[in-house]
C-alpha cells in the first residue's frame, strides 16, 4: 500500500463537517422537499437530488484536488472517505427523522422529505448512502481528469443544468418560435428530455474542449484581427437588433431591467470602480432622473410641462448630473467609509423628501406621479417591452461608448491616480477637486438617464421604488462583475438582476442562492467575473511575485 | 535671489504646533538637505512647501513669487516635483504606466517619449521591469521609480522625502549617487533625510530641524564636523 504513504487527512474532518452541514441544512430548510418533484432532466434526476448530492461531490472534488502531484490516487481515497462520512450522517438523519418526532422544531423534516431522500422506496436509506458515495467518487474522479477535459465537462454540465432550470421559459420560447411539436420533444413538463440533454451536454462540452485546445477559430477562412473585430461587432449588433423577436415579451422585459441596471452600473463603475469613491446613495440620482421625467412629461395633474419624452430626456440627464455635482461639493474632503455614510444619507434624504408633505404638492408624496406617457416615435407610442427595448439599447450604447472613451482618456488616468494615492496624484499636477466632481457628475448623469427611462417605461413612479436596496444592488453587481470593468458590469447585471427574475419558480430560495453566490464569489474570485486589468493585478500581485521569484 | 525661500512658517495639525517658525532657502543648482530625528517636522516642512498643508503664518516663495495662492496640484506647473515619503508609487500600475503618469501635465508626446527613454537610461533596472506591476518592485526599485516619475515633469526643483528609508546600505549609496547626478544635470534638490551622514556627503548646505525649529544651518561639510550634529545624528561620540 505504498500509495497510502503520507496520506494527509488533516483537512478531511473539516470538509466532511461542512459537506454534512450543507446537505443537512438544504434538507431541513425545505429546499429538498420543494424541489423533490422538479425534474431537471426528465425521469433522470431532480433539483432535489442535485441539492443533496451536489455538496458531497463538490467537497470530494476539493479534497481530492489537494492530493499531492504524483499521488493523485490518494484523492480517490479521500473522496471515498468523505462520501462514506456524509453517507453515514445522512443515514442517521433519515433514521432519526423516521423514529423521532422532530417536526415540532424542524417543521420541514416531513415524511415527504424522507421519501425524497430515500429515492421513494422502502429501504432507500441504503440507496441514499450509495448515491452519496458515488457522488463523492464522481467528484474525486473529476480531480483526476486533465484540466481541459474537466473544464469541458463542467461547462457542459453547467450549461445543461442551467437550461434544465430555465426549461419552463425556454419551452415557451421554443413553442412560439418553432411550434409545439419541437418544443415538447426537447422540454416536457418543465424538464429537459434525456436525449436533448445528452446532445446539449456533448455539444457544449465538445465546443468547450476544442476552444481550449485552440482548435476552433482555425476552421473557416482566416481573418485579420481587425476584420475579425468588424465581423464580430456586426454579428453582435445584428443579434442585439433582433433580440426582442427571439426573446418574446417576458424575456425582453427582463432584458430591459438588466439594461437599466447595467446603465446604472456603468455610472457607478465610474464613481466607485475608476475614481474609487464609495457611493452608497447612488439611487438618489436614479430617483432624480425619474422624477424629472415624470414632472416634465406627465399628463396628470402633477405634470408641469407636458413635453415629450425625447425633449425631456436630456433635461433629466442634466438635472441628475447637476445633483451629482452639488452632492460632490460637500463630500470632496471625505474618503472611504465617511464618504459612504454621507452618500448613504443623501440617498435617504431624497427618498424621504419624495415621501414628505413638503414636496407633496409637486411630486405627489406616497401617491407618486401617474400618467407618465411612453416615448413616441412619430405616431407610435412605445408601449410594449419589445419597443422599449430599443430605447434602452440606445441609452446603453451611448453610455458604453462614453464610459470607454472616458476611461481611456486622460480623465480616466486622473481617476486612477487619485484612487491610488491622492497626495501623489496632487503632486503630479492633478486637480483633485475637479477630478472628483467630474466622476460624481458623469456617474449621476448615467443614473439619471436610467431613471428617466424607468419612469417612462413604468408610466408611474412612487418613492418606495427608490430605496437603498437599489444602491446596494448596483454596487453588488459592479463588484460581482468586476470593479472597473465594463463587460463585467454587464455580466453582473445579468447575474444579479436577470437570474433572480428568471428563477422566480424557486420562490424565496433564490434570495438564499443570491446570498450564497455573493459570499462564494467574494471568497473565491474577489476580482469579479470579468475583472479589469488593473484590479486583477492588485489582487494577484502576490501570485505574480511568487511565480517570478 | 534664492530659488526657494521659506520664511518663518508655522504649521499646525489642529492644535499640534508642528512647525514653529521654520526658515530656509535653496539656491539655484544646490543640493540642500534638511536633517532631523523622528517627528522633527521634516515631512511637515516638505508638505507645507508643496502646498499640501497651509501654514498659519509665514510664506513660501518660489523665485520671489508667493506660493500660497496656488493649490498643491499647480505646483508641478511651476517646476516643483515631490517624491513623497514612503515612495507612493501607484502599486497597481506597471512601471511604465507609473512613469507616464509622472508626465501628466505634459501634452507633448515626443517629449514624453524622450523623457521616458532618459529615465530608463538613468535607471536600467526599471527598463527591465517596465511591464512589471509597481507594487511588486523591491523597496529600492520603488524608490527609483518614484524619482523617475517625479523627473518626468522636468522639474527645476525636486523635493525628496527620505529616499533612503528602509533601504539596504548598498542601495542607499546608489540612490544618493543618482540624486547627485540629477543635480549635476541641472535640477535643484531639497533633500529631507534622517541618514545625516549620507545626506551631508552629497549636499552643499544643510539645516538641522528639531521639534519644529531649525537649530543649526551651515555648509554641509561644516555641519558634518559639528559636535552636536555628530552626537545627535551621526552617532559619533
Ligand atoms: N496628520 C497629522 N496629524 C497630527 N499630527 C501630525 C500629523 N502628521 C504629523 N504630525 C505630527 O507632527 C510632527 C512632525 O511630523 P513629521 O511627519 O513632519 O516628522 P518627520 O520629521 O517627517 O519624522 P520622520 O523622520 O519620522 O518621518 C510629529 O510630532 C507628528 O506626530
Ligand atoms: Mg517624515
């Protein structure tokens, strides 16, 4: 048994403990039961099974991964031990649940839960045990396969799983695009059919594998980099133009919300990501943009001017930008935490002002402003989400263009220098006052633009739409996406705004998932999904030094 | 007329009276050093000269012009560059980006390129590492980078705050040689140091600062022989 020599099991108890706790808690809080009947792949496995087998597989993978090079087989031993451990814990749990009455405390530990855990048959505790061990071994085996293959398998499984989760929405789309026959061949009763799932998995894993080997891209005519860029831009533009037709009303509405948050994210990215000024009251400018739009265009009794959306839009942006400038002045001397608190206060002041009796005659207090007309193009009012989409698309395009230009300009360098060291920046001739004010002003302008479109899209606005949570959400999405990075901001918006919307089926548990996602992200990938160059360097400067040294 | 003339400045941190009437002057072409122990007020003096702190009393004049009316960031346009204490390189930017940032006020691309090349000739170590992230440079390299960056603005007067801080003796020699060269190439230098022996070795004149007051000033070689200085700063009994 020479390969057992130096088997390092020190971390195993901890991993076993965590895996067991996660498995027990997803069961005890009712997640497993809720998803017991929810197949991801028809007849094959359910959401619940992923929930109670997944953690074991994951931790087995982690345990196996730590095995020293050259003794990778030790990993399988660890995985096996972990699987057996969690298996025993769960078998005991099932036994306890069957023989003791714990429901007065843990109301979710129901007979139904036990049925699910025991794979719906008597004596299923053994099956549960075997399933956990097998999951652990599968996780352990994953650590043994070469990197490229593993990545391909994981990407394939991830995409298949995601499609399975979103199958209800996808089914509706497939039906309206290709007819119900094809749709039900692929997705039946909310779950992916076996054959399409296998095809999808193989296809995605295959493409991912080829991409990693650099074998894709060499097929087809070789293009110069500049030509590739043109082709790519053209394809993306085309896709963006026809997107609402592919997505249908519901998904377009989701896309629109993502777009508005992306727009805000772009603005906050300038303030926080580039200039390094932590602003927690960002929703204020969104509110100001929205209320300006409402007051200028509403046809109700609070409408001031009754002008059209298009005329009002630049005014809204200007008013919000002005507000940013004004807020910028008192907070110029502040940094970090203090700045965060002051801006937080400002955000709340705006919301409370909007609610107050003082402002009620002008902006309606809690009743808000109603009858905000939709944008008009000629005689056509843009009522449907598919039409509003284009307004948001234009807004996003402008904001993206401006963001990129500003970031790469001398102003961008000023922000960067200021973020890094105010004194040195000043010694180098950078006017901190202007630089900060500019960041606040531009950031607020973007948010105002989003707010103005939001008001017109909704048709009525109320103070409670502008609470602190929006600021927090926008901040989270730029951090999750990658501070300072524009593509990252988009990814962040899709994940934090789009996914919770699409996963409505999962009720309140989606917020749990959201929290878990934020925590794991920050632990494992603090630089975000698509980090900007500079941030990546900061967080991994140590690694580079290690490699160099 | 002196290039830099500091006249009886009193600087406070709220109630702490950090500078109690400091006067000094630096003539064109000189290296002048300001030595003193921890907390003597050396950094405070430099920060007051560069406008980051405002004196309650007294004046700072550059070529006869009072600097009080200029905010700190405009000083570099007047030909004054500062290398702050603790180096203050932009840790996340590469060596090259740091250097380019030093030419922030310059709009002439060709001149920036020329200055960059001469910085790299002066500091070949930095040239090798031009793509490396500044935060990962060694202490000595960061000091070189901070100086190189300050020189990008082609200053007439260079303010250096403890360039030898935290460096191995061999690197300190190198840095001081470089400062001497920079001076010989025509830049006037005001050098703040705790390492009195090295500073006095390259400087023309020196001032000794003690708890916010100048207690001695003389030619550098005379100061080096001064008994009090030898006792207090050179460790000679
Ligand atoms: N930001 C500040 N707030 C309050 N007091 C300060 C501040 N900065 C410096 N001081 C005080 O002013 C005095 C002079 O400090 P200064 O930093 O100028 O000393 P120094 O001569 O540069 O010392 P060192 O050689 O240690 O850098 C010290 O007593 C210090 O405690
Ligand atoms: Mg100091």
